[in-house]
C-alpha cells in the first residue's frame, strides 16, 4: 500500500473512527467491532482493502487474529490521542508508521504530480497496514495543523476523541451526527419543558 504523506485527513479520520468504535464511547450501542465481519464493514466504509495486507489471499476477509490485532491497535491509538504533548504524539505516530512503513518514496500520483509516500510491504499484516495509515495521518496533522486539533468530544455524556482536520478547526464532537444531535435534542426538550411551565 502507498500512503500519501499529504493526505493526512484520511489517516486521521480512520484514527478517529477506529477509536470511537469502542464500547467506552458507544455506551448505548456497545462495541462496534464485535467480530471479523464487523471489522470488514469498517474497512469497507473507509475503502481500505483487506487483500492489500495479504497478497496471498486476494479478496479475503479479516480473520479473528486480524480483529484481535486491530483491537490492540485501537487501544494504542487511543493512548496516543490522549497524549498532552505534541512531541509524544509525534513519537508514537512515528512508531506506528515504522511497524509497517518504509520510505519515504517520491513517486508520481495518478495526476502526474510528484508526491511523497510511505509504502508498506506486500505481506504486511492488516493491523500494521492500519498502523502505518493512522501514523502517517497523525504525523500530517501534527506537521500541518498542530496537536491542538486532537480533542475530546464536547458532549458531556461521551468519552470519544477525534482529530479535527476541518479547515476552520471548530469541530466539537467525535461523531457530530450522533453526539451533536443528542445534545441539540436534549437542549430542545429542556427549552420546550421550560416553555410549558
């Protein structure tokens, strides 16, 4: 797999979404990655090919071992996002990239422009592919946007975290469609209740 260094939003987005699949964050619905099929759906949603990690089995689906390794990676990424130091985050992200990444490699992208890439080997385990993708994304965020873009969810009932790669940098919720809506609905109900009394 070739991971472009300039497309940090992809890796940061996968980091955010992976961390927020845990039961710690999704208290009402529970663990998202409950089995290899759920991991396969997560990978499909992010357009991450499983067979890129295992050239011997094209079209394969994640295994139980893949799931266990990805869950361990999720704990590792959560710990990285918790770091209060930009240096420690960069150090941890470099360690993630080095698990599977080689490079950097200068090559042309599909449009013919020169691009820096981190590459992974043809038989790299799935969790290490994800580690390289996430590490590359986090390094890009530290370099381009700063450590301040790694945040806890603003919802008082959520323990989620996210990496804000938006232009304005004003994102407040780990899952805006879920956490933001819950808070807005609660506020709306409180206003209606206050209006009726």
